[in-house]
């Protein structure tokens, strides 16, 4: 694929002296959105009383824009602070009888697993972990999960896994879960902007973060709820909307809270539009693939085969013997000495660097990382 669009670091305020190669964790907010947030905060603090009277209408506007970006029915789309909150609402809503099983995979995000464990403990249920080989193709993923759906009260699956940067076949998994009459919760934390219409498969619950690939302000996420669960779904914070029967609206006002990120989030969608995202995204795929190859060559390893890789993340295998047991120590050395931000992940006994690409990255970023990293890992 020919890369025809130029990198646009000018649209961000990221420190140009740092190699920012981990957009996938916390995203990065473009300058324009930051400026809008600053002006909204100035307005809020000029007259908090007036500000809070306007919040509900502004949230409606924002919610509609975010739902439209996901190409989902706004009637089932609620704002939540993050994907963890979305999964927690889902588990709070779904019946989880004693003796039943909450099924997830060994690729599930750690905090989501903790949520499953908490609800299993509280309800006398059991968490069942399905092992999915890293390289598994779509049919294998579905077959392995489908074997574990008997007596399941909930299936939780990632749309794009975090530690293994692997895309799961959500359409087929929703169909398999529904064939077994098992409600399915899709953890789409990484899906917005990487997968078009990510909630279209009709999962019982789908949640995804806008702060990652759409580069929206942090603490902006969505929860898409299938019609049958809408009346039972409640926000995690009990507030004045407790007896509001309108489904997405009752998730809007969560007490005295900083609503600026939710209100400003659509500005980042405008930035993506200006970046010509449908053309840019495949170019970022080409970029991260090339960058991963350059790094793997420098490390003498390879780019991991994950079956179906997402648009903008790749796993590069770490050389054997790299000691990650010091927690963040190595990351801090890489950050301090190499001025590079990367993340390490692992699966079974393998260790990886998970590389990201966003519109501010260029091949030179991966080349510079590749020049300096072997020395720090050695
Ligand atoms: C697959 C997956 N699920 C859930 C989360 C949790 O997201 P948050 O911390 O925004 O709740 C993440 C975060 O990276 C993730 O990658």
C-alpha cells in the first residue's frame, strides 16, 4: 500500500522529543479538542449554575454524534466513563444464577476478568476461561468458545484483545451465543475507529472507548444495550436519574461530575474526518506493519502471527531472556534513556512489545526505537 497521506503530529500537542508508540493504551487528545475543553471549562467556571443547567442538552447532542459515529441506534446508546464501567453495567444487569458460568477467554483484559470474578463470587457462579491459541483463526475461535456455552449465564468476549492485539469474530460469536441462548457482552474497548459499525452484530451489551483510536478525551466511552435489556440497565452511580425511565438519558447525569470530556468528544471525531480516516486507517496499517518488521529485525525476533490482526497494532516478539519481572522498571528506563513510550505484553510464556500507529506517527519513529532498544534489552 502506498502511503500518500503525511503524518500530522502538528494536530497534537505530544512532546516531539518523545517516540509515542503506544496510542493503544491511553490515546492522545488532539490540540483542537483540548482547546474546546479549555474553553468549556472556562465557561463552566464563569458561572457554574448556568453551566449545569445546559449540560443535559449538550450531552444529548454529544450522545447523538457518538452513536452516529458508531452507526448504532441512539436509543440504545449510553455514555459511560470507560469500557470497565460498560462491562460492569452489563454484569450488573444480566441474570447470573448461582451455579451458572461466566465464560471468557484467556485473552480477556485483566480488569474485565476481575469484574467477572467479583460477580461470580457475589452470585455463587463460576468463571470459566476458554484457552484460545494466539494464532487461532476465526472458525477455531468460535468452535472453542461454543464448546463452553452449556450452563453459561454470560459470555464475555473482546472485539480486539489488549495484550494480544487480535481481532475476534464478533458476528459469529454473537450468533453462537444466541444459538445457545446465552447473553453476550462484547468488550470493544479498542474497536471505535478501528472497526466500522462495531456494535452492529447485535450483542446483548457492547462497550467501547472513544479515548483510544478516535482520540477523544479520556473517560469517554459508550455502552450499546440490546432492546431487551434497556429497561433493566442502570448507571453505576445512583443519582437523580434513578427513576428516569428513559434509557440512554438516565446514564447522562451522574451527579456533580466533569461532563466536559463527554461534551467535547465529538470534536475529535471531526479531527478524524479531517484526517481522511477511511483512507488514513489502511495507511496506518501499512505503517505499523513496516515499523514492526523494522523492530523485529533489530531485535532478531519476529512479528507475532495472531490470526486476524487489528488495523493499527502489532506484536513484536521480545528476545528470549528479557526480564520483565521488575514491573515498570524497564519501561521507565526506555522512557528515560531512549525517550520512547512502548508497552510490553505477554501471552502464555511469550513476551511482546505491542506497537501502535496513529496519524502523528511516521516510519522514523519505529526506526529510532529500533536503533536504541536492543542495547537496553541486552
Ligand atoms: C480489551 C480492553 N478491555 C477493557 C479495557 C479497559 O478500558 P478502561 O480502562 O478504559 O476501562 C481495555 C483498556 O485498554 C482494553 O484494552
